[in-house]
C-alpha cells in the first residue's frame, strides 16, 4: 500500500469518477485504474462498485475511507513534527468572510508577523459556501468562516466557537428604551444589512419568512465597517455578529437590542481538507486563531 494510492482513492471518492480524479491529479485514467486495482488487491477487497459510468463505494470502501484519511493526516503531522526548521518561511492561503477580516484577522496577522516575518499570507474574502468550495479544489489551504455548524467527511474541523448575532442601532433610537423589544417593533426602521448571501442575513430572512414577514433592507453592502459607521450616524438598524460591535456597545456608541422573540447564533469555524498536507504555517495560524 502506497500513500499515492490512498490519495488517488480519496480523489475517486470525491469526484465519484475515475476520469475526473485522474484529471485532478494529472494522471491518465488507466494509471488511476491500476492504482485502485493494486490497492484492492493489497486489501483483498472491493472498494468501489462500477455500474456503467457510475462509481460508488462498497460497504468495505466506506469503512476504509476513514482509515485512509487518518493515515494521510498522521503522515502530514509526522512531516511537520520532523521538520527541524525554526523559522517559518512558507505561504498560507486562507478563505474567509468579510466580518472576520474586519475584526479577527488584524490581531492574528499582527502576531503572525511578529513571530514569523517570513510567512506570506493571502486572504480571499467571500461567502462561506464559496470559501468551502475553494478548499475542496485546493485553492486555499484552510478556511475560517462564520456560518451554521458545518460537517463533512472530507474536512477536518480545527476550531468551532459559537457567536451571537445581534440587532444593534444608535442609542438615540426610542426603541432602545422599550421594556420588551419584539422583531415587529424594528420593522419601521430602515435596515442596513450585509449582502443576501452572507450567512446571518440569509438566516434572518429564513426566520422572518417562517412568520410571513418579508424584509426589504434600505441598504445591502458587504462592508461591515461601513454599516457600523452608518449606525453610529443614527441611520437604521442592523444584524451583525456581536464580536464586530462589542467595542462600540461598551463605549456607548451603539445600543444592543435584546429582541425577545428572535435569537440567532452561528459558529466561527476553521476547516482544512483531510487530504491536505498540514504545514507548520497552517498549524501556527490555527494556534493563534484559538488564542485570539
């Protein structure tokens, strides 16, 4: 059994196709077929059912998939552990979302720069679905997103932290002085929201739709910082992660609206693909993100 056979096996599982797996690996289809055949001979079992053009795992293949991921992960960890270079000088590509770029990344990147000035980092800010898709296609090394709790057998979750998503507005608004605030009380105010594809905007629309409420925002923009500045100018109400507005609430420049009948929480999560060779740069970023 060879590591390259395990990688090929996982790629066939991901694409459910020998030809697509071969294309992604830069092999010929016959080379992929031979590798899988040799792996099946080594294991003395059939890993795939091949019916027409469709490829699917057998029950034994399902069992072996977990072992294949574990073996590759252990190999990656061993490579990192045996690398005796003290200074990190590699590159790191991270898929993320705008709200985390604005609030969480500055401190993490500052610390990374202080500790490892030779590391080069590229950030790609997008929506969670696109960030995860980039990870699947090896366009980024890891993703750091804010979303509903995600799970996938192809991914390793390195961190998960629950975060409250809150309604905020200017302290000057009368609604802040109500004894009990309900979501209908907010509908008369202009809403400033992130774009519809943002995870918490989407969640709000879903929850309101279940109550037959259609919300038409006054403004939709991806820039969280711009929304916060507008709110501090007494312009409207917004729904944002608490960590993006915590400082402004403490300073009295924004007011937290405790909406009794609508509570939203999401999760800050870091993922990398189980097939990914976990570099020292990736491990260091994850460590710093957890500390932050």
